[in-house]
C-alpha cells in the first residue's frame, strides 16, 4: 500500500471515530432528554435550590444521577468523597476541605447538632454556602444551610437535625459523598 493510500486510510479511520463519538453523544443526549432530564436541565437544577421531589426523580434515573453527580462535582464549593469505614467513626468524618462532627443535644432529646468545620483554606468560601447535598446508595438528599435551624460562625456551619432524619443517617455513613454548594 502506498503512502498516499495509508494517509487516506488513516484519515478515514480518524473521521469514522469522530462520527461514532458524535453519534454516541447524540444518542446519550436524546436518551436522557426522553427520560425527562437533559444536561441543561440538570445544570440548572445543580445551580439553584430544588425541591426534594426533583432530587428523588434524579435518584431514580441512573443516567441522570451519574450526570448530576458530575455537575455537582464541578459546582460544589466543597466536596467530601466516600471514606473507608475504618477512617471515620459514626460521629466524626475527616475530609480534605471540611470535617463533619455530629453531637447529640444535651438539652433536647431527639435533636442532634451537625457541624461542618471548614479547614483554613476553605473558610472564605463557606460564607455563600446555601445547600448541603448528600449522595448515598444512589439517593440524593439536601439540607438548606440558610434556614432558621442553621447557624454560621467563624469556620463552622451548624445544623440542627432530628435523630431520625435520613440526612443524619447519610452523614454517618462513610459511603456517602457530601457536596456543599
């Protein structure tokens, strides 16, 4: 085979790969859109405050869940990945950007204080934090960080939760991924 034919064949292979990639991306976008979530909509959801019902719908859709997780990773001010079970106890989780400390209320039975303690380099970012989002076993949950049950001071955000709140179970589970946005 001549050099010219090899070059033409090489260009044809590259072009075929590009066409295949575009076709796969087009099919993915169409499949996601037909299930009710396109990338633009998921980006908007990650950008704003959404209802729990919308997060539940995303949790039920594997493709949307995977894409939403990738978008959250880009938009989050702070992130804490899954941890090895041995590296944290159920009341304290260490992370690179922030720690989670869980303490039962001494004065009110059934209530639990959750503190998000930012590390020195992350302290300036937390002032605009609006939401804590957990992702555990394919389920997204959220808690607003601007509610009356939340307080901020110095490098800490404190949330008051009931002892049977599903978010509290997520915070105690080392397999949970946490996003602060």
